[in-house]
């Protein structure tokens, strides 16, 4: 099973700042099969990025994804108040399609 | 984009089974895969398995092999996830998700399943 490790566990930033979230895989993941989700309290996850760098429908362009192999990054260029949430990466290259443990993005 | 509506909260005894439904509107499962993900209280997301109706194939996480069954009823555009031999550690919110099998973009609202004696 591929283990995804996200860092940091918690990221404290202010609106307007840039956020950089990391996802490291225990073995190489095809870029086609790396996705990022956002989850707010009491809500279902929301797909942000798929294929490592493609934005899902309706996702603002301040969200961007990059990376390959075992290291992937989600960047939020300028934080808006609604961006403070928990973010998960997921690989869907090899079953089981594991998730990272999440990064909580909180307001500083 | 398909909309997914799940069945309501369940309270179950240890050892019993639960069957959660997920009804699609604005689309059908014949063109959409279905995935089930769960989230224990205060914890992260856990992929349980999925089904690709057009191929009729299912894939389950080994952790749940033998205990979980994912099915669909095309006539009612409803998917089901049944989990048996429930234990307290199965207490969680269960989500269905549809669209792409590898990166689902439509999610149900979640169903809380509580396992307690």
C-alpha cells in the first residue's frame, strides 16, 4: 500500500499570504493519479486538483498543483478567508487508493 | 455533474450489518463510477473501495475484504455499500462519491453510522 505523508500537519497563515502544502509518497505515483481535496467542517470533501496539476471544474486559479514521482505540492497563491480548511492528497494509481493524513490550514 | 443523496443516520449493534444507499440525480451510474470513503470522528479520509458499472468490476481495500460489498441498481440510479460484522471502530461518516473513478468530483452528504452496544 502506498503511504502518503502530508506536511505540515497544521499551517497557520493570514489571508493574503501564500500557502504551500506538501504530499510525499512512499513509492512513485504517476502524476495522472494524484489529487487534492479540500474539506471544511461538517462538509464532504471537494475535489480541487487532479492529475497533479489540473484544476477541477469551478476551482479558482489561486489553487495550483505540481510535482511528480514521490513529491507533490498544493499551492494557494493568495489565501482567501474561505480557504481555511483541511486539505488531503490522494493517490489513485495503485489500489487501495490511499489518502494522506491531511493538513489543517488555519487562520493565524 | 451527478448529484448524490445518501440515506440517513444509522445506529447499529456490534456484529450486525449496515447498508447505506446513495441515489444519483442528474446522471446515471452507467456512465459514472462509484467510490466509498469513510471518516472516523476527528480523523482523516479512508478509501474503502469502488465499482465501475460499465465494466461491472469492483475493487475493495484489503482492510475491508470479505466485509464490504458495493453494488448498484441501475433501475433506480442508486448505489449501495454494505458493511458486515460491525465493530465500534467502524463508527464513522460514510461518503459515496461519483464521477471519475480515480478522482471523484461529486460527493454525497455523508451518512453517520454509529456502532454501539
